[in-house]
C-alpha cells in the first residue's frame, strides 16, 4: 500500500515539474520574440532543435529506461549497471557533440544560412552535459526518489529562461547583431544545463563500493534500443522543428522569396511553437498522469482498470485538444496582436493550431502504449509522422509557402494518429470513440468557435492596439471556455468521472446537479 502511494506521489511530482518546464518553455518565447523581432526569432528557432534533442534525451528516454533497470537490480549489480550506462551514454554524447561541431558549417549551408555556423557549433556542447544529467536522474528515479529529477528540471528551465532573456536584451540594446543575440540565447541554454548538473550534484547517492568496472553489452544494448524508442515519440515536435529548420527558409528562398523576407516569414511561422506548446499542456498533463496509473494497474493485473484509464484519457484529450484548436483559431487575430505586436500570419497560425488537436491525441496514445511497456509502437508512429512531415514540406512549401508548412505539420500528426489508432484498436479490439461522442464533441467546439469569432469580429475595432486586442483575446478565451463547457454538459459529451478530471470539473458537476433540481 505504502509502495503504491509512493509511486503515485513520485509520478505527481514529475508531472508538476514537467508542466512547469512546458509552460515556461512556451511563455518565455513571447518576450524573447518581442526583444529580437521576427528575424531574431527565426535565428534562435533554427538552432533550438539541437537543444531540444539533447534535453529530451536527458529527460524522456534514457533516464526512464535506466530507472527501470535500476529498480529491478540488486545492490551488488547496481554499480556495474550505472557504470555501463554512464560509459554508453557518454560515448553517445561525445560522438553527437563531435559530429554536430565539425559538421556545423555543412548543416548551416543545408539550412540555407551560413551565418548559423557558430550557433550550431556552440549547440554541440549540449550533448556533453547530457550523460551526467541522464545517469543521475535515472539513478534517483530507479531508487524511487523523484525530487532530484524534478528540482533539476525546474532549475535548468528557470536559469535558462532568465539567461536567454537577459543576454538577448543586452545584445539587442547594446547594438549587437541578431546572430550575436541568438548566440547569447544558446549560451543561456548552456547555463541552464549547468544549473541542472549542479542541482543533481547537490543530492547525495548511496556510498559506492570499490569494485572493478565491467562493461555489460546487454545493458548497453537495452539502454540504446529502448531509450531511443521512448525518445523518438517524446521528441516528435522537436524533430518537426528540425525539419522546418532545414526546409522552410531554404524552400522560400528557392521559390523566389528574398532572403531577408524569408527570414522574417520563418520567424512569423515560428510564433506557432509557443501556442502549440501551451495548447497541448492539458493533454500532456493527462499523458504524464496516465502512464504510471496504467503501469500500476498492469503490474497488479487489473486489466479492466488499465482499460478504463486508457479510455478516459483518450476521451478527455480528444475533447480538450479539439476545444483548444478551434478556440485558438477563433481568437487568433487579437491573440497574435497581443503577444507578437502584429496580426501577420494569423491564417497560417490558425491552421498550425489544428496540430494541437492531433498531437493531444497522439501524445495520449503514445503514453498508453508506454504504460503497457510497448515503447516501439509510439516510436513507429513518430517515424511515420516525421517522414510525412518531411515529404509534405518538400511538396507544399514551394507552392503554398507557410500555409504549406502548417498543413504539413497538421497532416503529419494526423498520419501518426491514424497509425496509433489502428494499433490501439488491434490491441483493445473495440472502437476507441463512438460516433455519437465524436459528433457531440465536434458540434460543441464548432458552435463555440463560431460564436466567439462573430463576437470578436463585431466588437474588435479595426486597427486596435495591443491592449485592446489583449482584452479581446482574453475575453474571447473565457467566453469560449464557458460556451464549450455549457455545450459539453448539455449534450453529455463526458460522464461525471471524466468531468472530475477537468479544471473546475467538480463545480461543473455541482452546477449541473442544482440546475437539474430546479427543472
């Protein structure tokens, strides 16, 4: 009983830390873009995926696999396991760093912008910090202590964001180039990883017994294969950004757009990243919560409970993802003005926002499979989505520009959802969603979005400033949330147990009960 409570407590701690990181990672991009402008934002986003991959490896994949191995290993073999893990991941980190550093000029040219070379070279150092962070987190998690991992994640993100904003502000207002401002942002990210190392170092581990080191090939193989599988699904959005780094700017230039304008456009397109990250926070929180619950249910052979958790998580992520996508599209014009000073690219961003719906479902499905120990199925879904994204970018960007890139992102995630849906249906042998549920959810989000859009269209004066646009966007979001919940309750889209998992779910249930009594 105590072990179960400790398991859930640890899972909650990691969930809170992950949400803190996710929200801060999205929010800081807004003031950063306001400081450096669209072109400066383009420069940073071109090299951000390298940090995203390094930190993803140190959070999502290898620590999880290592923690599983540590939890199932006796004290006598633990030191050999940790030593093998550190040696294996260190070799991977050093090789990744060397390859990235010495191929930086080639990568920059492939992206179409040779001035990115020093930023990419500096990004190579992220992979040198990865091994220590990964092994320490995995070791603590395997011993049931989630606090060091949670604190190191929050310390890294807090210091990183603070340094990025300070360095970029100093660079811009001291007359430095935007590429130097981008370099400062990369340095800020390195400071964040150093903060993570310090935070982990401060936590004590078990005293080591002096034994000769023996490299275990089987352990190394398990870490590489299973860690890579988990990382692939966790890094889907980062890998999409990497594809965009190679394809959007160079594709626009090849199609005849002037270089300076193409950088500006790519920076406008990149406004979608913080919106996407904030939009999927609810679904990601469900995913992070459902994995330990499903794992625990399967361990205790409670098959029905595992199935209920899966169905509940899927239905909630479907509803919230749909509401976020449609609501975002309805308020995009004033929201874009409020956050980024102009309404440029609002249509592109509205289409990009469809990705919230598909990624919400995809991340939840991936979490369900990982909770069942089937790591390679979501990895295969991520590979299919990435292949679709790369191909669609190549076809659509030369013809439709930024709209093509947005459609490619949404279409690729839809392809991933289709694959995972087929795999999950084969596994559970029953439909994931009823036709009635889908129709009710779509109707709720459609009517909500239409009403909000009409209200904004008639109430927001043309040429409004950021303050008025901000008030309109916030009011529109609040109206949309109220309308969506009203439609959802009226048409009984979710049952009471599912409503309890939503923000203000209990209040909605109480309000419904009082309303029914009056009637």
